[in-house]
């Protein structure tokens, strides 16, 4: 319902003055009974002016108010008359001059403090000082769950700015000020709302001159709309996350976090390109928490305010009940990468975990839903933390079940200003029969100077907010990060995003994408600490990052790949290299000690080492050292077979054996240019056919 405009200077004062004047005139001629009837009628007619007739939808309110004023004044006048009856006639009313004198003593503040008055009055203050106290205005105050509250005040522009002065000369000075709206009833303030004036409009009437001021503002939650921010929280509870998010406000904004539904540690929580308010609001959606402003305090959690009783034909103007059906059967699936298993959570297994419903309308709607929707849906839920998949799945499924049991709500209008956000309304019908109790999740207060009423929305008291959204996670695009840790036995790394650097924050351990992986197989190449990597996010969720790969940058270039991109290779941090040249067809392997293995692409292989080369096979070994020594050894036998074998030693060639040296061939030639010496304890020379011993001189013994 929209706000209504008014041009009257002070509707309350004008209406009361009219009542007084008519009362004085009628008292001379009519009895008390007639006066009561006429005053009621006149009050009703005077309040129903064209500018306000849209707001005045229930004349019973005005009639009751008129009867109350008339009855009070008539009774008091009768008391005065009985005390000053010069004629001695019981019941004679006072002289009109006495009545005028009496009425002149009744001020607006007297009405505010009247403990018997059922009328609702509205007063305004700006930073503790009365505001528009002598002017007319219309007030609309709208309060919501999981959204900013707002208010609008409409008043003639000359309430603040003079007709002769500059436009908005004075009214501009209230922008940004704190404004309090007070609702009074039965002699006291029943509810106060304090907000911040955020917008002022001066709309001139047709033809110019006079106009109206539209003063609009919001709850203090608007202070949290500080622009988009990025932040991360690791291993903290919800209340700790909210407290830390508000730390930079220096106590200017506070949020009560009593009775949270979520009381466990959250491994990794991210605020990404969101204002602080949007971040906290999203947390409320995701974890099924209530987030609202009660007029004085921001509340996050299941904190309940007072219960107000309202009944039909008293303060309850009208009410509407709504029931609905929703699917109740479902199954959640989630993949746990640590156990490499798919976890499940079924709605049927949650019945003992959810809140017992006592509202009969709600229970009937749940039962009807179960009869209508019989298919059990299965859906993948991949917004769990990678560290606590099973617990997150259980909690999220429980919240989903509670959320689906929001199957009824009420909408109503009332005259009771005690109804407030987060409070409860205990409703009864015209026969005083209970219509159950409901939690207020939305309420709008209207006051035009003459009449007050509110419109509210209520639900059965369920711990989980009806605004629960399982997909309320932060959306994030791929981005670069720097590796901070890589000493993880499972091949995972921790990284730091640019927006985490200022506070020294990092991610949890992240999985790394590799071309080939599996049990007992795969490619193990983990990015180095300090290097740049590109990070992806599972389903775009900023709280589920993973490593797509490493990136070259201006400080870490890739090197040259050749004009035809024919150079391929791999080089580790220590200097080990694998160099492949597609142009020459060669492969070159080098370690940090400069040992090289080269295949030149033309059928040649070269092994080069600065210290030694060793070939080993079982018990056989060939070892070459940098001093030129080659050792061939075998546990059983060393055998060299070829068409032609030649052993040459420039200094000497020695053949040693601890038992036997045997040389065998059809023909063996031993030639020494200077000397051939055969020495042994026993020397046997045998020839089966002939034995020849020749020499220039032959010495035997």
C-alpha cells in the first residue's frame, strides 16, 4: 500500500479543536447521550477527508477513538458540573466558558501520556531532538527479513523550508542524520525504529510554489553497503566470521548472533565481490538463519522477540491464511575426494533431526504434500567443503527438509503497534478461539497523523528461515594465484590470491589437475612455491578452488621454442632438463651435474659424465671413471664374443686370475718385440704333433 499525501498543518490538533467547538455548541442544547452519538459521527466524518480516505479503510477504528474521546470528556465534564452546580440539579453540565477553560489545558503531550488511550500516535526525533513536532506528516515504515528496512516521511515542504527561501535550504541539512520513529499507545512508547536518512526529494505542486518533501531512509544495515570486497575465513564458526567482518567498523555496526542454527566450524568461507551486507545476507540464506533489524539492533540467528496477542474485532482488522504443498522427498549426493566415495543423505533419514511441527495447518499441508508428491528426486550437491563433505551434506539436507516444511503463512492487518520484526503474534478469532502463533517475518507500519495500522506476514515458528537457499555460494571466475605451500603427501598445494595477500591469508590444501592420475600410476609434477598458477572453481564456487596449472609471466618466461615451435622440453627447479628438438629429431637429457644423454636423431647416442659412468645389470657391472679406468665385473662370468677382438695397452696389458687363465684357438700367436717371458713354478709345453723351439740362442736350464 503506498504512502498517502496530506496538506493539513496538524491533523490531530485540528480534529481535536473541531471536536471541542462542536461539543461546546451542542452542550447547550442536547443531552449527554445525544452528544456522544454526534461527537462519534463528527469525528468519523472529519477524519474521512479526501486526502486520507484511502488509508481510512476501517471506520471502526475512528469510531472507537471518537467514542473514547467523547466518553472521557463527557464524564469529566459531568464531574465538574456536579462540583459546581449552582442550581443544585444533579447532572447539569457546566457553562460553556468552563468547558473551554477545561479543554485549553489538554495538550498533545497529555494525549501521548494518557494510559487509557487506545489511539496510536507517532512522533519523530533527529539525533534526540523533536522533528516535525508542529507539522503534519505521513509515515510508512517497511521492515523485512534478509533485506534493508526502509522508511518514508511525507510532509509539506514549508515544514522545513520557508516559502520565500531557496529550495531545500534547510531540509538538505538532515541528509545522513539518524532519525527515530516512535509509536505511542496507552501512555508509553510501544515501539521505536532508528534509521538513517538517505534520500530527500522536494516535489513541487503543479504551478510551482508549495510542494512536498519526501524523506527516505534505511536501517543502519545500510552502513554495511560499503562496496564490493573480497575476504576469506578459515576454520571459523558463523558468529566468528560475522564478528571479523565487522571488525573494521570500530563498533559503529553491531550484529547480535544468539541462538544460531549453525554452530560448527566452517573450514573455508569466502566473501567475493560482495559488500559486507550482501555477504552476511548470503550467509543467512545459505545456512537458513534469520537476518533482520528489530528497530534498535541487527539480529542474525534464531533470536525470538516478545509475543503479542491480537484478536479479531479488537486490534486485528483482517487476516488471510494460506496453505500450500511442496515436494518432501529427495536425496542428496556428494562426492568426497578424500575417501573417493559418493556420500548420500535421504530425506527419510532426517525426520528425527528436524524440528517437530505443532501448527495443525502446517502439519496438514506437509501430510498432503507427501501424498501428492511421491517421486523421490536425486540431485548432486557439490557446494560442500572438500574437508567436511559428509557433515556438510547432512546439515544441508536437514536445512532443505526444514525449508520444504514451510507450507503455510498468514497475512494480516492490525492496529497494535507492538507487533515487531522477529516477534510473535498469537492470534485468536472473534469467538476467542486460537488461530495459532506466528513469527513475524515482514511488517509495514502506516501512520497519517490520524490513523495507524500495520500489515504483517507471519509463519509458524520454524528454526530454519524460509529464505534458505542451498545454492547461495559466492560465484567466482578463474584467476591467478601464487603457490605458498606444496609439502603435502597427497600432492596438494596452498595458494594465495592477490586479495588475500594484505592480511596474509591462504586457501586450504587444493587438488591439482594432472593429465594422468590413478592408484600406483600417474604424472607427479607439482608447482613450486612462489610460482604463479591458474585456479579454477568447482561449479564457479569460490569456496571450492582447484589448480588448473602453472603460468609463465614477465618474471618467469618460457624461453624460446624456435621459430617453428619445434623445441619442447621440461626443466625442474634444480636444473634437470629434457630437451626435445623436433627439427633435428633429437632428445637431450641433462641433470644439474651436467651428465648428458643425447640421441642426435641420426642414429647416434652419446653419454657424457664429468665423474663416472656405471652400467649395472644384476651382478654384472661396467664402470668408467674420469681418470680413464674401465672396470668390467661379473659375479660369475665376463664373456666377450665378436668376429675380431683386440686389446691394446700403450704401457701394459695384464690378465690376472686366482685360479686359471685359459686362451684357446686354432692358432694363437704371442709376439713380443723385445721379450716374451713365461714364468711359473712349473711350465708345461705340450704339442700333440710337433714341438719346435727356435731362437738365435736357445738356453735350456
